[in-house]
């Protein structure tokens, strides 16, 4: 019979019988958005991904995630101009995350702990010739070996590294770091041929029975301009100059050195001249300091080392140990124009740093690869007009940086892999960008960027010791933890905590969450309060 | 190498949890095994601040007492949406009587437990602002005066929302409600009225009085835990935005609560035996407009016929709170827990 208390006709039930999910007009959905750093990285690194590992202090896992895309963290952590930091959303909170500094820390950590790159893939029997052992060629070799293809890497120089060795001075990239990271790639079983100048692509391809060729020949020729000059004047181009210094046979420049140009190479040349004993290293540039294409950090370092600048100036004539400079002014459109005012400047040598060009004699002789405006024309998979011949790095139209070249190496490897297997490259659609508006930055506490220490200026004057120093582990960890993980869940439990309906379930060990749509009313608090923008509201189909 | 103390920086340090924090540093809410004192399926509106505040406070009380809590509930939204016969959302011992007598019922429960020698079981009494500052006020003052061993929690959504958004003594000046309409030269609720119950509670010299919002979970949970360390009468006043009554978007509940604190309109502090012992500093100074504009109950202050004079008046109230409690600070405001230092 009825055992219930007086006047009670129903047993107590749980409110879980009431599926409030039916109220919903919008549903929260977990998404991964593309972090702006990843989007900006020319090498296609998953920066947010490896910072996530580094945040936990799991440096090996972080390094492994990094070398998935780029085998040179210690090199990149020194010479990359880090477009990732320019794109970083944290710029709008305080300062960008020091991604480059953490990358270097991970690179150095891996070298110190002797971490090995992944094993090469199972042999496929396909053979690839890579011409040029700079960042593009080495990166291609790395990725091709991982895919299991045989790689022969040839270079006309006696050592590997291309412009990373012959263009970038040792005070920016110590040679032991360069050698160690390159050796790690070669140890994956790359067949190296040095001091070999390829004369005929087609012939080499046939002789070696190669299925594909990757041309990564770089841009090795310094641009020249016609400057009226006396016989006794000493004029040389920056590329040759830096190459000779790298070869440890630096030219005699004298006491006063003038560098003509406003790019990074001009700064490298001027800073190198200072280290070789020049008491005056003057950069002459025809536009203003703001318009210099050189990167700001390097300019600051150069000025700190006593390099001086003469902007709005052109070199008109070189005669013996004097050069004539013509002053310029900016016209209404912001272009420099001559003023007719001249000034003499003492100079024992003039170094031209006016840009570089690709040596096209090889390609012109070949005739099968289309060349336009001094660069090789390529399709989206980096294949040239000659089937099976790919090209990348400074020889193709792109920004000429080592990081872009590394990215080209990876892209070409994918293109080549698809080509030799007779398939087309699978293109993956990019996720929606995790722009700043998607974030709720309240949840990130305030933290300034950790500055990298620099070598004292007095110690930089006569040697090639590294100028920018690394972070300690503690500071690298701190810096990694400044990452806001834009667009990607970092398991902060906010959605789980802020739901008024307990409709977010925490799945446990793997740290992910799931929405219980039986009870989610679609209020949207979880999406609004997600710090990193990893939840979006989607209208219900009614 | 010098060491500079810095505020612990970690993604999520103001968030509910974080994979990098030790268990002790995480909130009760980040625990997958939290009590969930109030279960899914309750009939609160989308984005209800009170449902959230009640779960936050009671789950924290459960952890602080080793799961030995009896809750007494006044009539109000919280009671109505959680227990439509024959369903209940409560997963803890819970008892409802009338609108105005929750403090007195809690006194009775505490007395019964004392008689039974159960000093391990703690009593929490809860009500909305109507049941606290208006209808239950006499009973509450009596409970304070007798120093009964009860934590009384007021979930303040600044009006009688359950019955159709009527004014209470906790409704802020200028707010539109069903009984303070937007008419005449002084639209909305009148200035100079209402009760500041946290200060009234302090005047009773009870052991512990604190305010909190649903926007700062670490702070709220720490206050519940602290409150449970005292015996005798204690009072916790939690601001819980009401999307329906305030006319704010359901997704903005926490954001609105955060702005109430950041503008200074809702001072967050704690006091022991009538003396303020700590305040939550403002982290990002915010003018009151930003808070008001998110809520339709203040819409008449903006738009076609704006009332900057009234906005200024509200800003003056915020400024007075900032001065009274010392809410502004030059220092960087860090979360309650965890700091570290960095080598420079």
C-alpha cells in the first residue's frame, strides 16, 4: 500500500528527469582555432603546440613537437626574425611572448642532452637530388629522409650550411651550434657531396638515376651599382666579404669602412668590420632610419657596438680614401630625391650591401626551368616548369630569410613525395584564425616579457663571441607560460566551472571536456568565459 | 644575479583550474568529483547567476566540512527553480519553510544538532536579497544577535526576480524594475534608499562577514572556507547577476559581475568581528558606464535621451566605495594563490 507520508502522492525524483537542453537555441561547440604565431611562421611550426609542452617543463616533448616541422631550433632560436612574435596576440595585452628565446632554449637543451632527430622512414627506393646545402636544401633533406627517400645533397662550397655559414656572422650564430644541428640531419643518412658545382641538372639527374631534383641554390651574388671610382679605391660586396670572413681569410679593409645599404646584410657587414678592427664603421643609406629594411633588434645591437648611420645619403663617387656623399631628402611621396649637396667622407674601403641575386648560369644553360625577373618560377608545390624539378629558398620569389627557406624545404619535400608516388599534394584547409577578439584575456595574469641578456658591449669589439645570450631554464619556463594558447584548449577548467547547469563534463586523464546537451541551456557563458577562444556558439537547427 | 619577486604568471591563474597547478591550488569547482550540490535539470533561466553562486558556495562548504552540511532555504528563485514537486535538484540535506524565516529555521536546526551532540554537522542558511534584506531581515538580525552557529548566505540579484522583477532594498539606484518604472524626472529606483546588509551585519560584530561575486571563484571559495573556520553567526553576501531582471545577455553573467567589482559599485571585502581585514583590489579600473550599458534596466540612462547626470551620480557611489574600502592600488593585482619570482 501507500507508504508515503500524509498528503504525499509521488516519490521524490531528481531534477535530472527534466532535460533542459530542449530550451537551447544555440549550442556550445569546442573548436581549435589557428594561433596567429603558427599562422605567421614561415616554417609552419606548431608554436602553440610546442609551447604547451614547454609550459609543463617537458622540454624533450616540446623539442620533438618543434622538429616535426623544423630540424634547426637552436639555429632558428638565434637567427630567425620571428614573425610569430609580431603576430602574437599578447602584444595587445603587454608584450609578445618571447617565442624565439624559448625556441633557442629548447634547441640548446636538445644539443646539451644529445637528443636525436626522428628515425628515417622505411626506404621507398625513390632517389632525390638536392642541389644546395643551405637551410632550404637541408630542411628538404631532413623531411625527405623522414619519408624514407634516398637523398643526395650536393654543394659547391667545402662546408654545409649555405648562407647560414657564409652569410651570417659567428657572433649571431656560433659555428658549433650550426655544425651540431646540421650533423644531426646528415646522421639520418643523407649522402653528402661537397665542393661539387652542378653544371648540368639533366645530366646529373640521369647519371644518378634521380626521380626528382630540388634546386636550393640561394642568392649568392651581391648586387653591384656603378659608382665612379678611382683605381686605388677598395670596393667589395658584402656577400663576398662575409664569405671570406667565414672562410677565415678576411680581407684587409683599413681603419674606416663605409657600408652602403640598409638591410640586415649591411648591418652584418658593418658589425663584422668593427670586429675586424675598423675604428669607424659607417652605414650609408639613401632613405631614413625608419625605412631601413633591417630588423630593429639587430640595428639596436649594431648602434650599441659603435656602428654609425648616415641616412638620406647616396655614394656619388669613390676616389682613393675619400668618398663623395650626396645628401637626399624625401619628396612629398616619401621617396628620396637628390639635393645637389655633397660632402666628403674618409673611407679606406666601401662594402656594397645592396641586395643579392641568384646565379642563374646553371639554369639558363639548362633552359628547361622558367626564370623570370631573376628568380625561378614555381607552382604552389614548388615544382618548376621542368617536371620533377623543384626549387625553393632565395632562388624563388619570397622573403629571403633562413626560416622561409626551411619552410620551402618542407613544402618541396611534400611536393616531391607526392610527385614520386604519383599522387597530388593533400592540402589541408586552415582553421579559422584565433584573433584577439576571440580571447578573454581577463584570465591571464599580468607578466612582462623576460629579456634575453646580451654580451657586454666592451667584450664585442674584437671577437666573434655570441652577442645575444640564452635564457635560464627558469626564465624559459616562465616565458613559455606567458603563452595564451590562442584558439586551443589548455585545460583551465573554466567551462567546467562556470556552467550554471553542470552541463560540462570533465573527461579526466586526457584533460578534455564534453558538453552534456541533455542539460545545456545554451546560455553561452562557457564560450564567453573561455580564455583562449576554444568554444564557439552554433545555432541549433530548429 | 638578483631575484625580483613577480606575480605568478600562469595561463589560467584567474581561471577555475589549471593543469599546471597542484591539487591544493585548484578550486573546488575544478574537481571532477565536486559535490554538485545543485544538480542539472533545475529550471533556472539560461545564464542564471544564482544557480552558479549556490553551487560555488555550497560545494565549497561541503569540502570545508567534510561533506557535513545542512542547508536551509528561504522562498525565492533558488527554492522555486530547484524543487518543483516532485523533483529536486539538491544533492545535500536541504530544507525549505517560508520566505521570511530562513534564519530562524536555521537557528532551530543548529539548536537541534547541538542537542544531539552533532557539532560535526554545520548549518548554512540561504536566501535571495528579498528574503535577506527585506522579508527575513528581523529574523536574520536576531540570528546575528544570538550568535547562532549558522553561515547565512545572501545571493544578491538586486530584486524580486522570481515574482516578476520588483524592487527590493538591495536594488541599486536608477535601476528599472516593475515597481520603479522609468517615469518622471528621476526614472528608476530612488537614490538614497536601500540597505547595505554587509555593513549592517558587521555592526552586529559577528565573527565573519564577507562579500563576493560569481566572477572570482578563487576568492569566493576561500571566503566560504574561512567562514567555516568560525563558530557562531557568519554572513556571506554574493552578487549573482540575473539576466532576466537585469536585462543582460545570458552569456554575460560572469562578465557583468566582474564589472560590478571592477567599477567599485560592488565592493568585495571580508571582515572579522566588525573590522575589515582584506579587500579585493580593482585590477582594471573601469568607469560605471561599461557596467551599466550591458544591462537593459539602465538603458534609460543612455540612448536618445541620455542622463549623464544620473550616470555621474552612480559613478560617485562607486568612487565612495573605492575610497571607503581602499579598492585602488598601484600594484599589479595577482590572483589569491601562488606567486613566483624570476631571475633578472
